[in-house]
């Protein structure tokens, strides 16, 4: 499995949430862990985001 990283802009688009909601979910421990890419950039593992989306779809 390739551990592809995706940036915040793509994450909020795929998850259909705002940046504020993304950061709130991270703070509440309800979202996959972020990966520090640089001092000012974070990313997420694509497979973890896909799993989170799939889990949310099953709940609803």
C-alpha cells in the first residue's frame, strides 16, 4: 500500500466539511492524525481519510 499524503484543501473537499470543522474534529480526536509536512503545512494519509469517510457513510 502506498502511503499517499493529501493536503488540507483536498481533505476538506473530499469530506465536504469546512476548515473550521476539520480543525474542531482534530482537536476533539474525532479525525485521523495529521502529518507535519513543514512548519506551516500539514497533510493526511489518503487511506485514513478514505476510511474515515467510509465510516461516516455507514453511520448515517
